[in-house]
């Protein structure tokens, strides 16, 4: 896909009823979305689209100028990533209903793959705010990027605490990136752009409608290694995010609360159902096997520093190898292999492609081909 094609991805993202599945059909049939954008209704039907989708494209296409939209995105400083882009977040692409287009203000960095979503009630208590502040700040100091939804309450505390600790944070919007919701968080959003990113799947001008936020929540959990819930009643959006995380095979963590507090009924139920009870940040790092991230993030050289790393490099190539095969071929325990591969990925030695499949990074293949082969 070329940059010239990006404007057609943007155009289709502005049309109701056209999501990941329909775009895949169009791309497969026409070869690229430029041809699909110019196709007649009959040709669109031949691509496998239902009548409603064909009518939606027909009715909306004349109202949309992809070139004008790209110019508008540029004025707002918004970048576009499609799921075909190599910089599209790898973990997000693993979920079933991944967004085909992401709009971004700020910068996504490789270390943002090591991120945790922190969510909770808008009507937080003093206890909930204190717990969220302390745990989030400690995670940020340990180089974990904090993801949340910029809402009032726990979300805002999570973002502010990460920024205050000098860490990175990502806010996922349920509207276009030209609209900050709630408006009172406009200053916070500007700070996040400087130390992270604002992300949305919704094109500019999309209002923050209630139905957008459950869809937003799947991105919160999909981006992350896990979800930490700090105060939530049993029907809150935070509980929706936790259940989405379980569906996406992500870890779910919960801060326990008073049995007398309505704000803790949801999190206490999550713990009953098997969520990891969190007393402090170390519970999360240990569960995710990330206790050494802060130290290892400083290592950027493309050099194996231990015998284990050298051994694992010899098991990998340019073709994806599952971690189970790496364990068998190296004869090392799975905990050792998974922890070492995580550190090697942070150093740029290897990359994860899909669920627990690893390849050598291109730089590693070029620099150490003789050594590894």
C-alpha cells in the first residue's frame, strides 16, 4: 500500500457500514482501495458487498473528498495508520474486530507495545483515586505505557499520574481527534500529545455518541498486555473493557475495594471470577513477567548480552517461530524463554509477529547473519 492509497482508506472510514470485513472484501476484489472507491454499484456488488453497504457507498461517496480530508488531517496534526502499515500496533491487529484505520495525534513508539490499560468509574472515591495514582505512577516509572480513555475519574487520574512520573500515556477517543471529550480535559490532552498519543478509529468531526464508547473500549484492551480496573460498578464501561480483555486473551487485574462501596462491586466481582488481585504495581509486573523492563529499556545495542540470548538467536530466523518451538529447540523452560524474548524485543533483537511467534529483526539478520547461522 502506498501513501497515495491512504486517502481512500480514510474516505471509506467515513462511510457508515464499511468496516474491517467490507474493506477486506473490497481490497481483495479490486486489488487496492483506489479502484474500489471509483467502482460502480454493480462492481461493488460483484465484490461481495450487500445492498445496504453498496447504497451507503453510493450515497456518501459524492459527499466526501479524500484529498480535502487528508488536508484537514494535516492541519490538525493527525497521522493515519491503516492495518497494512508496518507501524500499526501489532498487538491490536491480533483482535478479531481490529480497526482498519487509526487516527493518531502525537507519537507511538516501539516501547508502547509494553502497555497496560487502566480504567474505572467516573465517580471515583478518594481511595480509588489514590490507588490509581500510586499504581499508575509506579508502572510508568518502570517504563510501562499507560493506556486509558481520557474520561473523568480514574481515566484522568491514570493519564495524569503517568505524565507526572515522566512516563508515556495513550488516550483512546470515542470521537474524532478534533473533539476533546470531556472538554475539561483539553489541557490534559495537549500534554498527552507531548508524552504519548491520542488515538481514535473515528474520522474527524465524529461526535462522542454513547454507542461509540463500547467500540472504543475494545481498542483500549486490544492495545494492551492487560487491563487494570480501579473501582467500577457492575454495569460500567470499565467492566465492558474487562470482559473484552478476557475475550481478547488479555490479563485482567483488579484493585479490591470495600464491600460497602457501590464503586467496588464490579471490581470485587471480577476478583471472584478470577481476575488478579492487585495490591501494588509489582503484582502486575510479576504476572506479566516484566519486572526488568525499566532496566532493559536502556539497552539499545543489537548485541546478545547473555548465553541465553545467544542461544535463542540461533533458534530464530526471518520466518515466524512459535515460542513452543523455541522452547523445544533450546531445551529451556518456557518462563526463561518468554522473559528473555521479551527483553530481546525491547532491545530490537527480535520482533513478535502474531500471537507468540517471533522473528529476527531485519537489523539483527543483517548484522549477525554469520554469527547466528
